[in-house]
C-alpha cells in the first residue's frame, strides 16, 4: 500500500459526481436508470458560442495565455459585472479560472492558515467544506431548516463568528436548495459582518441567471456597497450558458487577494484553456436569448416536479426561487418506509427499487432531504416521479 498524505485523507471525492458515476455504471450493466443527479443544464451550448471556439481553434489561438485570463475575456467580465451587478472592477481585480470550482479553491488556498474558520451555511455546495479542509481550515457549518427556507438568520451568523473566523461563503440562489436571499436579508447579514472587518466574504453567484421568483438578482454588495473591499464575487459561464465542460469561472475582488489567488493558480494549472476563454467572451458579450429560454424550460419542469412531489404522503417540497434543483424534505416518508433509516438509505432504496438516481441531502449537510435535479427532459421527470410513487 502507498502511504498517502493526511491532506487527501481528510477529504472525500465529490458525492454528486459519485452518484452520476454510479448511475452510469448501473446503466452500462443494462439497468434502466433515470439520473436526477445532474449538476449541469441538459441543453447544448449555444451555437454562436461553439462557433467562436471553432474560429479560435482555426486561427491557432491554442497557446498559453496570461495566467489570469485574456485581456478580451477580462474586459467582457468587467462589463458584465458593471451591467448586471452595478460593480466596478479594474483588470487587476479579475481572475479567470478553470471553472467556478477553481475560483473557490484558489480563494481558500490564498486566504487560510491552519485552524482558520470558514462559515458555510447548510445545505451547502458539496465542495466548500472539503476545499476548506484542503487548505487546513476548519469548516463551521450553520444548519438551516425548510421552515426558514434554508436561509441563515443574522442571529445564527453572529453566533457562528469567533476570533478565528476568516471567511464566509454565501451561495444564492443556492445549490442545492434553489433558494435566494432577498436584498433585505442580505442587508441584515451584512449588518452583522460589518462589525467584523477581518472576515472575507465570498459570494458565489454561479446561479445568478437561473432565477424566477425574487425578480432581479442581488448579492451582498448590492445590499452593502461598503463591504466591497473584502468581498470576492465568484461567477462563471458553466450554468448560465450550459458550458460546464469548457471550465471557465471568474472572480472579482480586492486586488491584493485576487493577485494572491492568481499566484496559487500560476503554480497549479496556469491559464484556463485558451479556446474556452474565447468561447466565454462570446457567451458574455453575445446574444443572451439562451438564458431566458433555459429559465422558461426549467420553471415549467420545476412547477411540475414541485406539485407532483407534494402529492406524495410524507414529502414536503417548497417552490424554489431558481436553479435547476428542488430539495424536498422526505423525513416523514423515510420514517414510514421499512428498512430505510435515513436519506442515504432512501437514495439507495430509490436507485435499487425505482431505478432513479439522486443525491441524498446529507451530501449537502442537510439530512432528511434529497436533491432532485430537473436538468433532464420532462418525459424523464414524469417517468421518474411515476416510478418513485410506485416504489414507495
Ligand atoms: N458554485 C456552485 C454553487 C456550484 O453548484 C458549482 C457547480 O456545481 C460551482 C460553483 C462550480 O462550477 P464550475 O466549476 O463547473 O464552473
């Protein structure tokens, strides 16, 4: 056996990717599995974006770029931040990375010392705690309930802060809950954070554009412009333009911190793929019609799935504000099912008995729930719900 590092032993592989792999393996073995685990839109990347990448390839744009991103893409990102979010950045305040995932990773590596605490509201995106652990930090989880719409209160935030708190992640609209914070709620959280000037705020706006209920998107800087000097805004093209495989994410923030994040990136991956950067620039500056079409489709599926789930005895599902996930509470159903102990067992039960693969809430720090991805066809969703009802 090979003696691996303590570091790698402290983390686990992404559970959402594991479910997808498990479903694929069962399918390969001839089983009919419907996958509701997907963390990516099921639509194709728009043609004009693909065409831009093909052109870049034909033009020989296939070499190293600046580590922090091409000037053209950075310009497009700066314009995006200005137009969509009312935020001003200079090129030195922008870092383009290999997906939003690398933005968070760079941030943890650049900011945390051993023992530094990072506040992570649950349910959380699966990668935050493990990225904190990989940087020798300590994840401090704030638990929420469906009754509070999976949002932390200012009181909960205040209680979680200690002299060791260095960073907080805010993800709105949220993967997995699909819930977004309102401007007033962000104001209230910002009021707490204002008293602790050493805490850096990471706002993960990855699902900014997949939003219906709360109208216009807002993040904590819209509520508290005075937090600009210690907030990192993270976003990317993965979800908004169905470009998960292209691996382009970006961050805007204080120059000192962005520069440090760039240093980490320069000694790990260097620049993100050259042709993907051209594609991302086109995504941000070109026709935005795709986003509306995608949202209309997701909303239709959302309405169907939420209303069907609520007809099942023991399932409670609140309508979301956006994203392509719903996050029903299934605790009562679990208690009714013989031989099923918890949400992990329930997910196992569904894959075995119904041929439906989805992710248990425990993976997101929120047991008693399941995450259903609606990023699959309506026909698949209808079939999946029918099978789930039958199996239980
Ligand atoms: N942030 C959140 C909340 C996400 O759900 C994801 C993807 O699942 C990411 C960031 C990272 O996206 P990517 O690295 O694919 O750009």
